[in-house]
């Protein structure tokens, strides 16, 4: 599940870079936060089922 999450977020961020989004500390922090948030959501879903 985590591998799929990372793959989707990677694809989204590669798209953003290709569209001209600047690579800076904020970009990497946002990416990190997206991964953490998705992991939390996945854990919550697994606990509820």
C-alpha cells in the first residue's frame, strides 16, 4: 500500500515539475507532508476495517 502511495505522489510531483513548478525546500516539504498524510489515512482505513 505504501509503495502505491509513493508511486502516485511521485507521478503527481513529476507532473508538477514538468509544468514548471519550482523545486525548492517548500516543494520537498509539501511532498513529505503528502506522504505522511496519506500514510495516516491508510492506517486509519486499515484500523476501521
